[in-house]
């Protein structure tokens, strides 16, 4: 077959490549035998017929796997991937060609660039992958609990990959990563995942490791040896945890990496199918996780006082209502009102007043528990304590009163009410308020110079 005549009949950029198979049956050199004019124009003067492909573009083991499978299993291959080096998306199609022998084969390679991700190009996947993606989406969208739905999706990916584990790692901040969700085959003893330590120092290297590709695939010892040259710390971590094979892909929302999805100790005979599945699912999961975390942050904001970091009135109301509805008695309410905040704001300024608020709220958190403090007004706080004995609750209240008597920088009037039976929320708060105002009256009697509210 005259390969040059073949490529010259094609208008899109394309070339014919030779793919060698070594004595161990693995992928050897891949050379560009010939190309058409559009291909040469794009590649520029550094191109020449017969060159090894990675003289022209960065070496990519994922690409090599695709070419090898295309040639020696006679499969048409399709991929649509982000090409970071060109700041574009590349649609790649590879077709097996006749000719060659058991040690060398040939394929026709097409590519086309798009500036942004094109969903229609992503949709060209195998029937099996399409069915799997549909099942995953239905499980995720139909779940009442997002994390439960995520676990079902990861279990589907793990099952299809015949892997030991499938896991999503989330980037919480510049210095923190967490295991968001995972699916593990408990019937296998791979000594993996439960002991796999993924520190920030390990995870932060992944984006550089992925490089110009869109994912990392480690399916044999050769891949591990090559990766060891790039990231020895990570490879050491993988080997110590008995990882024999891995597919790792970033989860993105636009260009922002929100986390990573990886499949560990999977069936390497199904690498292309696994790669196709995780590539497509990474777009869906990246977007869903971003939206979930955004809603979670909005929920947190709606329940949190920005200045002190305490819970707010809305959060307090919801919590106490649940306690009353569940008849979860007894529990204690402590109402606290800062003494002298108005004077501090008027004389020393609101910045000093804010510091005073923060200091007082921090002491409240230490005594009553961080999750139990609610700022319900400018200088008013409530503590809600459940699952404790009345004696413990009384000691907390007494400790708060003792601190406000002895600390010159913190002054808080304290009132409490122990709820032992069904009552109305407003009544419970009123009883605690009455106790607090008795305490405040005593404070201003002892410190009449601070009585700016004219408390009787």
C-alpha cells in the first residue's frame, strides 16, 4: 500500500505511523512514516518523515497504548482530550491499516483542534461505556444523599474496571486534601486503600505528573519505572502500598481542578475501556462535586456568623426545633449578653468592639463547645447543650460566670434554663433571659460607671 498516496487524499491533518512490538509483546518505537500537507503545516519545520513521534510532541504513554491496541487488536480508537501544551482540546482518531507483520504494524492518525470542550465530540464512545455512564448518572441524580450516590457511582466504575478500589480525592485548600468517597472490593486482600497515605505533598505533584496528557495510566512495571523518573516520591508511595496498576484523572470545573478520581489495581486488559469511562465520568463528577461543595458552602454561610465564626440565629432555631420535635429532653439553654459592648464601640471604636466580641465568643466555645455556640444578635449569644447531665451543665454556666467576674477583658452576663419536659421555645428562652437579666443587673450594680443601658 502506498501510504503517501493515501494521506494525500485526506483533507484533515493526518499521518501514517508505524508501531513496533518488542519481544515481550509490548509497545516499542512509534514512528511517523508520512503525512499530508495540512499535518506538515501544523507541525512546522521540525517535522520529517520517519521521525519518532516524541521528537515532535511530548511522549505520552496513554497515546502509545492507544496506537498499540489499534494496530495489534485491529480496533478503531477515538479520544477527545485536553492538550495543555496547545491550550486546546484535541479530537484524535486512529484506524488500523493493512500491512506489516507480528513485529511492526501501521495505523492512520487524524486529529482536529477545538478551542473549548465540545460535548458532541465527547459523546462518541463505545456502547458499553455509554450504558455505564447513563447508569452512573441515574444513580447520582436519583440519590437523596449525594455522598451515597457518589459511592454507588464509584462502585459501578470499580466493578466495570474489575479494580480493588475506586476513590475520589478532594482538594479542600492549598494545604489540605481529603478522601471524599471510595468504593473497595472487600473480598480482595490487596493491602491497599485503607493504608494508602495521600498527603498534600503527594497530591500536589499530580498535575505536573499528568503534564500535557489528561490522565496517568500505570499498567505494568515499565510504566512504574518511567514514572519513577518523573515523580519518585509518588512511585515510592504506590509501591509501599502494593499498587500494581492505576488510572488517575483530574476532576475539573472549567479549568479549575477540584479533585482527582483514581482506579487502583484494575484489569489492565481493559485499560482502554477504563480510560474511556473515567475520562467521561470525570467531567460529570467534577461538575457535580463543585456544585455540591458550593451548596454546602452556601449552607454553611447561611448558618454561620461571619465575624465570630459561631453559628447564627437561624442555625440555633433549626437545632432547637429538632430537639423539641424529637422530644429529646433534657437539654440546657444558656443565654449570654456582653456587658459594655456599646461603650467600647463608642469610646474605642468598632474594631476594638469586634475584637471584644471574638474574644468572648472564643471563651464561650471553650466552655460550652464550639458547635454549641450561636450568635443571635449584636451582643447576644446562646449555647445549646444536649446529652449531658444537669450537674455538668450547671458547672459550665458557673465557669462562664466565674470567668466574667475575674477577667478584666471579658464581661458577659449569663442566664440559663434546664429543659426537662416539653415546653415552647420562646418560653425556654424567656426563662433563660430572665436569669441573664438578673445577672446583668448585679453586674451594673457593681459597676455603675458602665451602665450605659440604664438597666434597673
